[in-house]
C-alpha cells in the first residue's frame, strides 16, 4: 500500500497509508491533515494543495495548468513545488514525503 508522509512547518509528521490512485491532496483532506485546503477539489485551479517534494524520486513533469497555478501559490514557489492534487499514489509514487508550506491562502 502506498504511503505519504506530510511534514508540517512546526516539525510534526503525519504518515498515511493510502489506496492506489489517491492524490496527495485527497489523502490529506480525507484524513484531516492541516495545511492542505484543496478548494477546487483537485482540478489544478486553485493552488491550495501546494506542497514541497522532499523525496528523491522522479515524478512526472507538471502539466501546463499545474505550472500556471504554481505561479499563484500563497507561499513561495520553490524548485520542488508541486500541486498535491496532481500526484497519485501507486501511479506516480509508492512512497512520498511532502513538506507543507506555512500557508495556503
């Protein structure tokens, strides 16, 4: 079963086993993880599921819509910034560590 680890700005960690096909955003929202909002429901239209990838795995490139939304993040966009709604467990990764930004809105 794929696993996602969420690193909070205050140092807390949440590790969640998820079903294949679950996005980083859906796993967070469904499990009450603070720090991911997911206002648009996973359509890459709001950037409120912005995360920083802390794993050394090769993920697929961000699509044009995701790149556009990453320009609108509330917290600073970094080289490892991605939208959690675009990353699917079991399809893009089996284990992933993401760092949550200080704010989403």
